[in-house]
């Protein structure tokens, strides 16, 4: 049985308190409410707290005063502040006092849920004794030369002094321009560190920065390529680290790295990738993930060798290339919100993509073919031709499994799901997806849950 996590919720606004309370209870937390700091202080000894969620602006005892008091009492409970303003000075002081996070009103529920999940690692860290603290799991490193954030940084940045000591060198909202970075570099610093909870957002932002960067004529192609390869690798590594067999992961990363080097070295391919970037950062991110998963599935199967895995990975990287030819905004719409005419247009993307890729000189024939079939289903219910399993190109069948995996994974409701949960969802698609490749996908996971293996 899991232990209920108690949260002390302090806010003088009764309505807001009730809403947050209901939402957090739906996530399985036990909420105790307090209308102000004084009431909260009285309740402090009642429970063992997992986290405190506190309004910053309250009458009598403000959020900051409350934090000071509890820290003076030696309590190390994580505190998440809710604030109406993006007040940098106050934030800085609060961080010094060990506030865990800030949420600015109005906020999405998911934002608060994520911070509460992060409180877990915060608790683990502060509850260990000083000399056994290992903070490495709490931070992700970014090479100083690859650090891209724009002028104002969005997340606090740290330097590592030792496994147990990280120092904050810049707070979110602060400037960290190239001159400052160069100065830090002069001291031999190679990596910046970001908190795990910020890292994914950093990568997401990187993809959009990359998009504008790729369009700058002044930046040399070589630099653009290096940058693109490095952020792509970061993204797939991050996405792929959950419950996946480390050996396959290493091989798949190697495969995608080779693919990206190949793409960067061939002008037409690189142009195509740039065009996809200009069209949509989300599609690029999706395509990278599909490419990684497809390579991983192909590597499990004996049908493919290193050379043919490259074709799988390339076809996957460009499987949705046709989307960029559709009218603006159409690719972002969900199928059930499209008109009949729009659906028809949307369903032409495999053909459009296939034609565009076929015009690349010396492209292996299997790539446009696989792209053309990536939405065909084993039972003949797919598009554009409605052909059955035997006629669907084998690479397209791998793409379909990888595409379903990646898309299911990216749905907002599945954001925090494990790879196992996603696999279970895919398993039910046996009628439309290729059973053999689903089986290989299942073999990617280190999770040995018998539920995953049944029915095969
Ligand atoms: Fe597609
Ligand atoms: Fe796709």
C-alpha cells in the first residue's frame, strides 16, 4: 500500500483553495487547508508533510515570513509558492531560504502536479545527511558550448563543485549572455547543470531556438549541423531513458546519431530536414522519436542489418514530411475536428511526402515507399490505398508501430506514463499494426510484467 502524501495548502482565497484542493485530491494527495500563515503554523505539528503549497501574498504572515519561520524551526519540508507576480527579487530571496519552486497565477494543473512530483526528489535529498548527499541524479548537464537559452534565462543554472555540491550561478529571469558564459569558461568550466524538472522544458525550448537558428544565413552550415545533432541527441536520450533496455538504447542512439550525421552530410537531406524544422518544431521532435523507436524495433529483428537500419531510421525521420505541404494549421488539428474535405487533404500526406522524398537524388527506393505506406493498416482499414498486411512495405509496418508508440506517448494525458503503459496501449492495436513488430517493441522494455507478454 502506498503512503498518503500530506500537503499543507495555505491561501487566504477560499475559492482558489477549494479548487486546488479538489484537483490535488483527485491526484491522490491528502490536503489540509489553512487560511493564513498563523493557522498553518498551528497545524504544522499535526502531520508529517510531503510538501507545502503556499500563497506568497497573504495578510499578517506573508508566504516569505512563513518560509523563514519554518526554516528557523529546522523544518526542511519543500515549499512551492503560488504567486501573482513574477517578482524576481522575492524569488531570489525565497530560493536562498530553500523554496522549492514558484508557480505564477494563472497556472495549469499539470504545472502544479509536476512540481509536486519533483518534491519527491527534493525530499529525498534534504532528508539525507550532509555527507552522503549525492545530487547527481537531481541535475542534468549541458555542455557549455551547446547551452542555448536566449538572453534571459528561464531556469536556474548551476555549476557542479562535487557530487554533493552544486551552486546556483544564475536565477531564472536573469541575463546570462555570451560574455558571461565566456568568462565562466575561462575558469575551465565545461558543463552547466539544470534541475531535472527544468531539463525537458529546456530541450523543448532548444528545438524552437534551433528552428530560428537554422534560418539564420550568417551562421555557418557546419555549426548549424553540430548544434542540430547535439540537441536531437539530447532529446531522444531524454525521451528514451524510461524502462528501456540499456543495450538497445545505446545501439539505437548510435543508429540515430549515424542517421543525423548522414543527413547533415547530404545537402538534399539536410535541406529537407531544415524545411521540416521551419514548418514545425513539434513535427521534428515527433519524427526524431519515431526514428529512434523504429531503429530500436528494427535492431531487435534479424531482418535488418546496420545498412538497412539506416533506411528505417531515415524513412522514419521523414515519414511525416508531406505534412508541410498541407494548408497552414491543418496538421495540428485532430482528425475528429476536421471536415470531410480536410480529412481527405490530411490523408494525402503520405503520398505528398513520398513524392517529395523520391525527388532526392540517389535516395534508396525503400524510403519513399515506406513513407507512402506508413498509415496503411494490416486489416486494410488504413490510407491512402487500404491495402492489407502483405502488401504493406515492411519498413512502413515498423514505422506504423513506432509512430503509434510516439504519438500515444506524446498525448497530454500520457505525458507521465511509463514506456510499459504505452506498450500496453499499443498492444491492443494488433488488428491494425504488425504483430511481429509489436512483439519486438515489447522486447525493448526492461519491464517484465507478465501482462505485457500475454496474448502472444
Ligand atoms: Fe503520418
Ligand atoms: Fe507521425
